[in-house]
């Protein structure tokens, strides 16, 4: 399993892809790398995609995402980082990312390497757009 990582600009307007982490549930090296990325890029909030069903229910994938968010919170706290970890609805983001990459001519193996990053961009961009639409203050 993999975790796509995206960043926003300092103003919280535009999401861009960063990296894909290989998820390591036992050793947690992906979480260590996430903490390092939070430090390196001075991240002020971590957004984890919540894959709900089209009916808006939580299934096994949503449970896994919630567990990952909790583990990320714990790892960040253990590292002395006071960075909130929030969940954002990610319904259809992988489908949309796949379609976008296909439209740009990225297919097959190349697509598999970047699909998680593209989905992360879609999740983060949706979160940023929703925050702006709700009148929330932009991050810096």
C-alpha cells in the first residue's frame, strides 16, 4: 500500500504533488518519513483522505484511513510536533486522478507510480477550496 503526499503553497491556494511513501504498517517508516516531511516543509496541517462510500458511509478503507490519521497524530506528537491531522472526504479522487493522468497521456506503469500523488493533490485541493469557500483563514 502507498500514501501519496501533496503540499500547498504558503497561502493555501494551490496543491502540488510531492512524493509517494510506501506504507509500512509494522515498522512505521512511512510515518517517520511523514514527520520528516512535516519538518522539512514547515507543514501546518496534515490532511488524510477519508475514502467514504458513494452513500457517505464508512467502510473498511475509511477505517484504515482513520487508523492512519491517528497513527500520524501519535507519531507527530511523539516527535514534539503540534500539527493537526484532519480527515477530508476523498470520494472519487483516485478515479478523477486516473482520468486526468490518462487525458495527459500517462498510462500503465508510469501512471501507477504517480496516481497516489495525483489523488493526494485532488484531496488537498478539495480541502483547500472548501476551507476558502467556508471563509476559513488561509494558512501561511
